[in-house]
């Protein structure tokens, strides 16, 4: 988290100019609306926050991907089946 403040304790905001293709801009505009953001800037700030301060570590993302692969490959069982195999009651 940044320690730069505006004197009132709020993070100091600076303008960042970025050029993107027309197609990318249209994609960003579609996404911020679909995700319910109030505007493009809020969406881009969140994307940048996630890129610079990810909520999940690289190891957690790897484990998540492995879990998805296990599901896709049928290497998982339902909760009911697991309880039955373990002899657990409801």
C-alpha cells in the first residue's frame, strides 16, 4: 500500500496516460460495465491493484489450477461419496 498522501491522509492520485488499441478500449469498456464498475478508471485501478498486489500468491494460483485440472479429469468425488467412503454420518 502506498504511503504517499495528499495531506488529508488519502492516497495522492496522479494521472497516468496509457495508449491502447481501439479494440482493447472497447473490450475494457465492455468489461467495466459488465462487472458493475461506476466508470472505466475505477475498473483500471482495480486491475492495476490486482497486478501489483495480487490477492493470491503464485503458489496458490498453481494449486488452484491443479484443483481445476483434477475436477476436469474426474479425479474428485462428491461430498456425499466422500462421507460414504469414510463412513461418516450426516
